[in-house]
C-alpha cells in the first residue's frame, strides 16, 4: 500500500484506497506504524480526502479531525474530542468512538495492509518468497519514479503488455 519511507516521522500519513474502502497509514508519536479505516465512526464521513487527480493523500498531522462534526482522533486512533459529549449520557465508549484498526505490517520496505482482522501474520503469508528475497535487502532500495494509470481495457491485456519489455515503450 506504500513505502515505509513515505511516513518517516510522527504524524506523517498516506492513504490507500481499495475499491470503496480507504485506509490511513500513519506513523504514531511513538514511531509505531498504524493503520485505520479512513472513516469517522460517528457518521461514516471520510476523514482524509484524496486530492483530485492524485492516487492518495499524503501529509503530516498532529491529529485527525472529522470535517462533519469535528470529532478528533490522536495518532493512536483514540477519540480525543466530541462536541457535547455529556449529551450522550455515557454511551460513547472508547470502543465505539476510536478509529477502526486495520492490520498493517512491513516487509522489504513496503507497507502491507490487510482488511481481514483475523489474517495470518504477513511474514507467514509471504513465505517462502520472503526468505528468498531477504538477501536483496529490498528495504534499502528506493523508488526512482512511480506512475499510476487506469487502463480502459481488460486487465489481462494490460498485464501481458508489461510482461515483455518489447511492449513497454509503445504501451
């Protein structure tokens, strides 16, 4: 879903969309990488919008504020502000008001997310390929350039076009 170097400092974040789902990956104040559903638990408003024409949103925040009711969340996903919280008569527990967690892990310098709360550990899933690729130290490599495009074609045609280098310049 991204590279670890995309979020080097506390508060740095990047979003990633999977069909209709959106995930925020961020570096917490303690340096831990966390991921959350990019949606306010109150009314379901998207918390961080992707700028028009961009693949994802990037930036640095000390907290995340919902643009609808101003619910505010810290870098651990915990709700730190609810307007007129007393009106809710104690119904707003931490479990009900915190951001929904998404499984996130790193390998090879990449950020990997999994929307399945019961998924197996990433390393276990990647084996045996992970052990075979570890000597290449992918985590030390850096992207030279990146381009995101949407092909208006059958996915198999797009894949075949880039599997053989002869097709790449023309495509």
